[in-house]
C-alpha cells in the first residue's frame, strides 16, 4: 500500500476497525473510505456491490462483524452464524469482482477445536469439534477464511486472513449482557468501586487460560502485513492465514485480579478493595486457548503492549471516553 492508496475499512467504528483507522492515520494514509451501518448495510448484497462498483477501493480491511461474549453467542446463535457469514461473503465477493488488490480478513482464534493442542498452530483448523458456546460464530469465520483461500486459488486474488486472540482496547463494548470477559470485568469492578460494593460476581470458576491482545497491537500487525506480505506468505495446508497474539496467557482469575488492581489503584492507600465470587454454574468456555505465534514472529512482527499497560489504557478510556452503555 502507498499512503495515497484508496483503502476501505469495513467496520471502522468497532474495536478492531477503529484501531486500524487510527493506525493508518498515524502512518499518514490519506485516502481512507468508511461507511456507517446506516450508510451501508453489509448484509445487503446489492448495496455492497453498488458501493464497491462506485468507490473502487484498492485495499480492504474486513473488520465488520457481529460479536459478543459467551452469553450472547449461546442465546443468539442464528444471528451469529447468519450475519457473520453474509457480511464476509458479500464483502469478499464484491472485492473480487471489483479487482481489489489486497484484502485483509479479520477472524478469531475461536475457529480452532475446543481441545486443540496448545499452543494452537494454524494447522489445527478443522481437526476437531468446536467449543459449543460459540460454534456458530466460529463456523461463519471459518467459512470466510476458506472463501478467501479458495478465491486466491481459483481467481488469483490476494486475500489474507488473520486470527487474533482475545482482544481489548479503546472503544470496547462495556454492555454487560453482550460484552466479552475483559470489558465486562472492567465495568463490574469500576461499578463496585463507585458504589462501595465489596463483592463482584463473576462467571465460571476462574480456571480457564486465556491470551489477551491489545487492539492497537492487532492494528499494527495487520497494517504491517498489508504493507509487506501477500497471501502466499501466510499460506498453510489449512488456508491463507496466520495467528496474531502475544504468545502469553493467564487464568481468568489472574486477569480479574490484575484488572481489580488497576481499577482500585487510586484508592489502594485507603485500603479499599473488593472480593470476587465465582459462579461455577455458569460456563467456563474452552479450558485453554493460546496462540502459537511462531509464524507471525518469523514474518517480522511481535506484540508490544503488556497486559497491565493495556488494562491501564483501556480503563482510562472507559473513564473518559463515550463507551459506557
């Protein structure tokens, strides 16, 4: 890409898309196209086709998605499989028809089998059963990866995919019923501190191991790959994609303790804190999910933001941004 290249970001208001937009602007890209959902419904195939035919973007970041945590995925599986598959297929097909030079598809490490060997290599795709609590979302994401790979093979396109681990960062969704574990914990601990409540109730037993990646680091990774790599550089036997993560993990309990330490940092001298009560009747999800980032590191990129530093940035954004819902 050149700084004057015409670039379309699908989903520029979301956690990932907004991070990509900031990264591109910081690198002095000047010809960025965005559309809100009201301006362009990505579920509408004709509208998507008309948009691409009119705007003719050279490069596309496909960050638009219908996302949510365990509760939302379990309650609305039809929405997650249908909307994510249709959004992905509409954008990828329009990109092919209109001669997009390169497309970056944003997926998720939930595509991997529940019991995949750890750390998870890209070759583990489709080698076992998925985690039931988010299999609808995962199947949609797998389909779009396979579509991009098939188009590269049949049509000679240059469509890349990345599989980021659990994300957090600026402008996250803090709505308790639909958010992921990281922003939900920030909100719960903040509200406990603000109200003087001494107990925070959390799902599961705190034992699952998870990896967390700052969204700004993900944006840096995908812009780096778009600038420097092609689909063939990411190619594996299972598709043209690569994991993006830190290669480091912690238990959900450790995450909660670290978030609590940041949230209560300003009142720690007063002896203020809270205790956690875990509801083991709620699902834990996959017991462990750690990316193998060997291939990404070999491609020349590594994550930079530590977990505690990222939590501080995210909590400050929660306090001062228009993010509390």
